[in-house]
C-alpha cells in the first residue's frame, strides 16, 4: 500500500512537472498564454452566468477534476468510463449550449444589414424613447396588448424578415395604429432601429427560462426569448391588466411606471452595451 501511494505521489509530481515545463512561465509569451486562457474562461463564465448552462458546466468541471485525479492515481476503470463519457459530452455540447454559443458568436461579430447605426446622441435617444413611452402609456391605459423591440448592436435581420417590412418613420400614432386590435399586424412584435419602425408582425423565439411565471403570456415569453439571444430592449404591454414590462439581457422587469421608463429607456438606447 505504501509503495502504491509512493508511486502515485511520484506520478503526480512527474505529470505536474511536465505541465509546468510546457507552460513555460519563464517567458513573456508563456505568461501571455496563461492570461489569454484566463480571460477566455472569465468571458465564458460571464456569458453563462445566470443560465441553466452554467449549472451543467459546473457538473462537467467536477467530472473533469475526477478524471484528472484518476489519471494521476492510475484508476484504470474510472478513466475508461470517463474517457467515453467526455467523448459524448463533446458531441452534446453544441446541442446543449446552442443558445449560449449563438449569443457568444453574435457578440463577437455584431454586423447585419438590419442593425442600429451610429451611437445616438442624448437628444436623439430621448426623442425616440419619448415616442415609444407615449405609445406604451396609451396602450397600457386601454389595456391593448403590444410587443415593441428596440434594436441596439445585435443584428435582428432574421426576426425582421418574419414580419412585414415598413421602414417607416417612428411616430406614436403609427405605433398605436399597428397595435390596434383590428390591425392585421397587432399580434406580432414591432421592431424599431434608431428612429425607424423597420418591421411589424414579427415572430420571435420563445424563452424556456423557468425563473419567471410563464403564465405571463406569449408576448412576455417572446420578449424574454429575444433578449436572451440579442441585446435588444423588448417592451411588453399586457392586454389583461395593462401592466408594462421590459425584457433585457434575459431579465424581465415588470410593473414599470412611466417614470421608470423615462429613466431607463433613453440610457439603454444611448449606451448600447
């Protein structure tokens, strides 16, 4: 038993020495290598934070630690099982983490034909916000359901093309006409880029997040779904009680007042990060 323990310790020491040498921390490039890898892991952690994927990643990390311990201690049967398990994990990752991988790729390259232009000035963002807020106030008072999405940096072309292209100047009366119960486009989402109503009657992905009460309705699920996959600001008016909600970055803020909107919306439109 002592010989086995001694051999395991020697094996662990030898493998650690090899890893240390490969890292080559004495060179500036070796240190840069470690910093880059650390930044990548930090970026991944922030990307997955608050999602169900992070919990899955924790489980994979624990199994990885067990696997490396098994390698050092030469636990043949355990290593055999985990090796095949990780082969399956590699195949499953693109499926399990599909929403997160998509979000990551969109954040790496936010370009599209249908994407907001240059950063808005303070006055421009205030004017756009006021037109939208005026429409939301009217819709809320009359308990007319609505879903308005304001694009920022992420391209929204695939969602825009599911609706009717308008490319019209943003005005409060036009928004109210679009969401009139008798209007053909009132059931879908209306997408706004800068000071243009680009498309109406759009279909959005529905969120599968369980943190929120999904009795809120399809509009709220759609708002959350788009905010999970893009950086758009999604505003919802409930047709049941007229309550206004905002979905952004996968989070839902409910029962917003006009003052809340006037404080938040101009800043979100101006600072697109």
